[in-house]
C-alpha cells in the first residue's frame, strides 16, 4: 500500500458567481488547486453561501475556502446578520485610551469575525493586517492598527487568538510591511528605499514577535530596492533568508493576488500568470493566489493549470510535501456551529458586547 504524500495543491482560485458552473467544478477538481477565494460577487445571503461552500467541499473536502474579511472597509459579507466589524485603526485608538480594553475588543473582534464566517462554511480569512500606519498609504490606511509595531503586535495577537477560539487560522500581511509606501500595489509597483536594518527594526518587528503565533503570512507586492530588485513575494531573500531563517517562521506563505498587473512585472518583463505563480513558489511561497479570472470567457486559469501539469510531468516544477502540509494545516480542525447555534452561544454573545462602538 502506497504511503506517498499527496501532490502539492498550490493554486488558490476564485469562482464566477453565487453558484458553481461547469468550469468552476472542473477546475476545483484539479489536484493542483488548493483552495477558493470568495469576493463580494459570490455573496447573496447566508443560505446561498452555505450551499455554495457545501458544494465546493463535495468536490474536494480538502479545498481551503478563503476570503478577505478583516473588518472596517475590507469585509466581503455585510448583510443577512453579519456583524459590521470595526476598522483595525479603531482598535488602535482604543488602545491609546485603555490598552486592556483594546486587547479584549480585539479578541472579541477575531472571535466574531471567524465564528460568523465558519458558520457559513468559510475556512479561512486573510487577517490580521500587520502593516504600520505611517499616514501615507491609501491602500492600507485604517486597515492598520497603529504606527507603533508593539501595539500592532499586541492587538494582532489578540485578534488571532479570537480567531483561534472560533477554530480559524490566521494570516499576517503584508510582509515585511506595506504601510510606508504611498503607491497602491493593485495598480502600481511601490518602491521602498529604506535599508534592511530600518525595515527589520520597524515594519517587520510584528512578524518577529509573532513568528510562533501566525499560521500564515502574505508578502507585499512592494520592491524594497536596497534589499532585492524583486517584490517581496518573489524574493528568496525576503521569504527564505529573512522570514524563514532569520525570523523563524514555519507556517504557510501565500502570494498576494497575482492578477495585479504591477505584481507580475518582474525584472522588466510582464510575466504570464503561470510564470508569476511559478516564480512566487520558487521564491518560497507555498500558495499562489490568482483572483478574478473565472469571470466570463477568461482562459487564464485553464492555461495556468495546463502549464503546471506540464511542468510537473517534465520535472520543471517539483511538488513540495512540506508546502502541502502547511496548506492542510490551515483547514479547521473541528466542526463549526450552525448560525442558529452560534446566535445562542454565550461566548459569541459576550464577544458581540465587547466590540467597540463608534
């Protein structure tokens, strides 16, 4: 009887709408697809989201169902009973008034965030944000807890603890820090010209302090020119030398969304999605996010899957058993409460009462 490890499933993709179509089902069954990321277009109501996620799991139980659901302005599901969560800046301001109250509120925020998502069949949220608030970045802005890395680390640890209480892993982002640069990496290639020493002393400090707490990390689509000419998510220097070896992080590493054109412009050339995913994995990512490519007649996802199939056959890409183990470790380890049971849960009701009110 074979005891071979399963093939690594490094690609996280999206689905087109509120139900699965034939293309979605075919792609989700592909062994190199490791998960799904949902967006606002995939949400109609709780019953629909539960049904969508149940169908995804019926195709492959090991698929990781993800969403960007941080609180504040980045919260995909906001209706049909979902709690409007505060921005992380709101928690940082509360810290300045009462640090203990802020940590309690952060735990509550994480518990509510994760409990509500899990009750609808979502496994994982890309939170918390660890970027520092320098007051310069419009794309980060109030998604950041604070300017002080010590405050960021303490509140992020508390939020992650709340998520853990609900049975959900966490993801610190955007390593080593996106808050210092003004440019939006969705449309441009931000460049941070500080030294490695300066970045490690400030922006990357939360990753150092939380290396044993974080389940996953997402690097920034930012070029730190004095460290590497490539963005952090394509840089072995950042992902292997600094994150893994120097800071001691041993959880999963996700690329940020490779559909951002600026992110795929590497060494002066615009890479294909398959090339970009391959470059991210070669640099040290375990999982590559390809978002918003299932809509319409886009061929990107099928071309990428075909390219990875060919690379696997030809030996040009080697499946990582360790990377696959890190992906599977992000799956919830216990069942979630249904919505009605959650509404009656004393820990959930107590957490709701602890959330800060504006």
